[in-house]
C-alpha cells in the first residue's frame, strides 16, 4: 500500500512540476493578452457573475417573503 501511495505522489509531483513550466509564456502573450482583449473577457465574466449574484439575492428575498406569508 505504501508503494502505491509513494508512486502516485511521485507521479502527481511530476505533473505539478510539468504544469509550472514557463517556457511557453511568450506564446501566450501573443493571444488575448497582447491584443488587450483579455480585459474585455474579464469584464464580460464579471458582468455575468454580478448578474447571477443579483438574481440570486432577489430570488432569495422573494422566497423569504412567500415563506412569511405562508405561515
């Protein structure tokens, strides 16, 4: 059992180190970040998440109001 756990931890450590490889950073910079479009993507994601939070808050208030009326 210790052998299996040790082998799995070594494999996961190798994968973690491989994921930290930064040799392709310049290739990433030529994409959305280089064009400045990443800010548009972030703004859209934040807007969608903010809309969902506002919707959930309003839904919670409506449900609370209906629960108070029912009792």
